[in-house]
C-alpha cells in the first residue's frame, strides 16, 4: 500500500505518471492498495472471531434480544441486567455494525468461554449506555482488534 501526493496546484492540465499511466493531479492524496479493502464479514462476526481466537475456550454463547426492546429505557435495563449477572471486575467487549442498529456486548463466563448479548441498537448508543453505567471503554492493546473493551470505574 502506498500514499501518493499529487501536489497542491489546482492546474488540471498537470498529471503524474503512476504505474506507467498518466493520473491527473487533483490536489488530493490517493491511497493505493494491493490488498482487498472490504471484507464479506460483518463487524460483529469479525469481533466474535477475534474473541474466539483470544479465548481459552472457543465456546461463545450469543443471545439475541431483537423483539424484546421497545424503548431506550428498555435498552438501558436490558444492558444493566446483562452486566449485573457478572462480577464487577469483569471486562466487557462491545462492537457494532457501522451505520446500522446492530451491536453486541460480550464478557467472559464461568466456563472460560464468552457470553454475548446481540442488540438492535446503534453501537454509539451502546457506548453511551456503558458510560452511564460507569464503565470506561477504550480500544484494546491489540492493533488488529475492532472492538472496545469496557471496564467498571472503581
């Protein structure tokens, strides 16, 4: 992958030679990559695969609460009920689909696997809910991770 600068002049008659072909200068930076930039996996599937690879037990139990939530207070209660099932020091992973009302919250269970709750809310809304419940969410140390880790502020 490489970044190519085509200058800052607005003269459309100028062009640069890239890989043997003329490319008009637009005053912007173009990104070129030899790798596929899009994935067929959803963001949630990617997160579940990352958590599965990181876990000592590949068992991930996902519960979906699609039709049970009618209002924002139902969302907050559903998330709080899920969180309160686990010890205060448990870390929670959250992620969601970009620009869609689909998100997921996961945590470690007693058997060494993961338990997840799939919600029909935007990931930003889930992030806000976690903050209201006094959790601090940040990106993990793993540079390949696509989810947030949330820990209780104590």
